[in-house]
C-alpha cells in the first residue's frame, strides 16, 4: 500500500510542480503577472533543488 512515508523530498517537489502547472497557466490567462512570476520562481527553485538532491 502506498503511504506518505514512501515519498522523499524530490517526489514532493515533483508533485508541487504537477499541481502548479495548471495554476500557472490560469495566472497567465487572467493576467496576474506578479503572482505568476513568484510561483514560477518557486517552481524553478524546486526544480534546481530536485536536480542536485542526492537520491537515496
């Protein structure tokens, strides 16, 4: 059975980016540039952390 204990931090970053993608598209659609910019920055940061995070 799949539980929360089976996920590592890199998995949670990936889940965030999957959930954030449609939200970012909606922000573009509604013209919310500043909020979009902050969420995109967070997404880039989680992607960078995910790239350097050691897999265990």
